[in-house]
C-alpha cells in the first residue's frame, strides 16, 4: 500500500523542501520505491534531486490548470537511488479556488503511481490554497518542519488550523506525525524556548528528532544532490537518517528484501 507523507508549514523558509528531499533520499537508500511530488512552483524539490522540468514537460501542476498529467512522461528518475520526481511547473500562476479537492489523491492512487511507489512525499507550498488543501486531502500523514523562531511556530499553528479543518471535513484518518525542528542549535536559548513552547502546546510526543544546523544541507542543494550523497558523514545527513528510521516505523513501510 502506498503511504503519502505531506511536508507542510504555512511559513516559508522553514526547511520544508530540505526535509522532503533528504527524507525521500533516505527512503530510497533503504530500497523503498519513493516518489517526490513537487507542489511548490519554485521547483526546488526537484532541483534538490537533480530534476528540473523543461518547458513542455508534463508536471503535477497540470492537475490544477484544467489539464491531466501524463505519468509516463512526467515521472522522472532522480539523482538518488530508488527515488523519482513528479516535478513542478515553475511558470504556474495559481490554481482556481474551484479546483477539485481530491484531484491529487486520485492521481496518487492511480495504478501509475500506487503500483510503482511505496512512499509518496509531498513538498507543499506555504500558501493556504487549493494545492495545500489537495496535499492534505491526499496525505496519510503530515510532518511540519519548524525553524526555532516565533514566526515559524506561528506558521505551525496556522497549519494546524487547516489540518483540523481537513481532518473534520475531508479526511478524518489523516495523522499529524509531529513537528520537526530544523536548523536547531541547543546552545541557543531562543531555540530551546520555542521548542519547549511547541512541546507544551502539542505534547512532547509530537516533537520529532531535530535536524541540527549544518552548512552541508545548503551546499548539497547547490550540487543538486541530497546531503547523504554530498556529505554522508555530515550532521545533517546523519540527522535525516535517524528521522527516516523513525518515520519508516511510523508509516509501516519496508524496502525490498
């Protein structure tokens, strides 16, 4: 069964794409067939895996512009083993408010994806728009990265309001796996204070293993490969490896024997 993990926060610049790319790579390293769907029209999710859609490519955003997605042409192999990408249309100008809330879910459950991939990772835009709603309606589980800063914490609170709205009206079985601190430095008092506040609000069980500050995570995007390929012994690569192991157990997925 395909499991769908949405990486979301209503605040931009909080590590959503870094987390989506590096988690997808870690799933792939465990031989779990993984698809990253890049819903953010900046296209950075694909870029971090060495994939950029050309001008006439079929992309996921065709769903929200009244078209269809040609999966045979749109899904492409990435720079990471066992990981493919359904890239973004970087010229996409926005979805109609009347977009079908279940369009993405139907695409993911279609044989072209469901029979090929065990995990689908959704890199989502920060705006509350039909793309984010589609991502939540398609997701089995949600992970919210947070930079330990008051504005990022507020982005999580805004996301939770959207999450509960979807959970009560569209998809009651959706699971909020938890909040992921990224660019975390335990020696910085403000970082500790923000994380402690989130733990009080959501419960400590909803805090996921943190991703520490590491310049290699930024450098790996310049190289267009995940951190585990760029600098496998770096803090960031090791931290995403720990997180992936935690999520694989939570999502109940296994790689090929």
